[in-house]
C-alpha cells in the first residue's frame, strides 16, 4: 500500500486537530497504508522561523514529504486561514514538494464562517506546490470534537461519517481498499 504523511499544523499540545488526524491515521492503517505522523509543533521553532533548511529535523521533515505517496494536511483555522505554524513548514519545502502526490486537506475551527478556508486558503497553496490530486477535504467544527481524559477522541455522528467518507476517498485515490468499520469512523 501507500506511504502517507499525516501533517498536523496545530501549535497546541492539546490540539483537537492533531487528535482528529491521529484518529484518521488509524483508519488509513487499517486499510493497509503506512502512516507517518508529523506534528509541525514538534519541529524546532528556531529552525522554522529562521528558515534553516539545513537543520537535521527540517531535513528529515522534507525527506518525509519526498518519500510519501500521499499527504494528509490538517490545520486549525485562525482568521479564515490555515495556521501560521503550518505555513512556516510549507514555506521551507521545495516549490514542487507535492508533485505527483495525492493530498487530503482537513481543517477544524470554531465557526462555520471559516468553512471555506480549505478551498480559498489551503487548497491553492497545495495546488501551487504541484499536488497531483487534491481529494475533497473536510472542515469540522470544534464543538463536534472532544477528547476524553484518556485520549479517546469523540466526533459527532454526522461529521464522523463525512470524515470517514473523505478519508476513504483519499485511500481509494492512493489505491487502498477502504473499510466500512463504524468503530473507526
């Protein structure tokens, strides 16, 4: 199966976005894909802010993009755009770092006023980086996502179903066999 890089652009250690991505990572693994999680917040801030493309952690992150067949990009939405943390990483990547890759854009936010951030902020950047195929993405409201004290993710039923559908569509685009397990939705 395909190698998938799952990128969380959230700066928060308690990020609902990151929890949601790790949940979808499990669904992709169950479909036979190798999934490599990347939380941008774990990269050295100084290397990101100073565009230190020679820093070992940045070199490793760039290499992860190069090796991936597909990329899931998740971000919280701030001021109708993807996070500045995600932008700092995307700015360090080569111009066509996504050439030939299948990409799934995902976003979370506090209000439906930000729902178009995927199509008007994130998708154009991913396209300009040469993404071979950008599958339909999904925006999930923060109120529809909760994380229990033990780390268990809970997603409201309607968004959970929609997320399962876009994840399965992404998997099919990579050549995977989507499962229909409700427990992983």
